[in-house]
């Protein structure tokens, strides 16, 4: 299993980013998927998820600012983040729901105030 996130960067508060994560080695279309993040000095936390039927769910901290989606043809999950806040600064990862797979490469998001 390989999970490789990309699209992070340095943005000012109020800005937007679109993160992508390509998964290989899994039956992508048969898995519920999720985004997680880990801020410096903190535990990794769940951010958003999208099921195989397209149902989405969000952590309260990002609700109304984030949109998770998936493209089964590309084995890719996306996270659109708007109105970014300094507290969104973290390394972002994708995985299956319930952290089903081994962790892959994350992508750093840094939001400056």
C-alpha cells in the first residue's frame, strides 16, 4: 500500500489549498477514505472522510471550510480547504477510515497569520 499526499504549502490566513492523495495497492473504489492531520506536538487527528457511496463527514474544526472528494478513476482523494487559519498548520495525510492502512507520505500545510 502506498499513500502519497501532495498540494501543501505556505499560505496566509484566509487562503485556500487543494490537497491530493494518490493511493496504490488497494481496491480504491471499495474503501472508505479519510484525511488526517498532525500538528507539531499534537496527536494525529481525523479531519474528513468520504465513503464509497460519496457520503462525507467533517471534524467540527474544519466544517464549512473543507470539502472532501474522491476520483475513483484516478485513485485519488482530495481535500479543498478554504479560509485557512493558523491552527490548520499541520502535516496532512490520507488513509482509510479507522486508519486502516500503513501511513504514507504526508504534505505540510503552513498557515501564517
